[in-house]
C-alpha cells in the first residue's frame, strides 16, 4: 500500500484515485493521522436506506428530514446506476 503526505496527494489526486479504483489504496498522512483513499462499492439499492438510517442515528450536526430525503433519493439513484453496469 502506497503512503504519501497530504501535500503530495494534492498534486496527484487523480492518479491516486485511479489507482484506488484498481484496488490499490493509498494511505495519506495528515498531521500525524492516517486517511485511506480507497474505492468504495455502494450497497445494494435495497440496503441504502439502512445505511442512511445508521448515519442519522450517529452523532452529527442535526439535519432536516428534507435533507435526509434528498440524500436517500440521490443515493438510491446512484446505487441503481452502478448496479446496472
């Protein structure tokens, strides 16, 4: 797994993203902490609402129900598009 600093990652983010999509993640070091850039496969469209509900139940800045409805809608659309490929 490749490791680089945040400043290095800024200049090569496109290439690092391409590598991550090929299954080769990168660890980015920022302020002594680690961030991993890796590909993410969204869940099955039918499982998307459960993922959003988990996010709603977690600690975060309170958001409106309309906001969460929009996230659900956009997420389901993206998951369906990706599942159709």
